[in-house]
């Protein structure tokens, strides 16, 4: 990545979810996981483009 090493990025699920109803917290976790998947896919595309341009 351009500014931050990938190893230094993480998703923290403990952002006040202790006080939420379980169903709401579960939905938020689903969206967090979905976001992580999108980022991984984009990073894989970026790496593939770099590799193909070598």
C-alpha cells in the first residue's frame, strides 16, 4: 500500500458493541467482514496489476 503497510491495518470490532442488542451487533459485524473482503479484493487486484506490469 502507498502509505501504510498492510500488516499494520486491522479491523477492531470492539467499538461500543458491548452495549448493543445482539442482532444489531451481529449485523454490524457482517458489514465489517464484508468491508474487509472488499479491501482484500481491491488489494489483490492492485498486486496483480503491479505483477503484470513488471
